[in-house]
C-alpha cells in the first residue's frame, strides 16, 4: 500500500460521511463520500479517464490526499510514477 493507515484515516475523516467510515482497506464505495469528497473524486476520475467512480481505489485516494479543506492542494507524490 502506498498510503499509510494514518493517511487513509485522515482522508476518510475529511472526505467521507461521518456515519459511513470504512472498517477495512480500500476500495471504498463512492456513495459513502461526503459532498466535497464526491466532487473531488469526480474531478480526479475524469482527469484519469476512469469510466466509473463506483469504487474508489488507492490511486484516487493518493490524489485525494493532496487536498485539505480550505487549503490549496499540497505536492506530496510523483503521481505519474505512482500511476505507472
């Protein structure tokens, strides 16, 4: 896994509904994300050319980890290398 469990927990607490926090590893269901999370997942999925965002896998979570509410995106990973 490219993301640590603490990074995944931070992403899920920020971008998933409070009553739908996951109990296992990714992928996670799209419907469990909050409004901001769904918007970001939609944008990331579109850029990556994904046909569906029903299940949110680790690639999308890595890209989602660059965002914090109210802050500009942070540079964390070489995404091209991660995706390849």
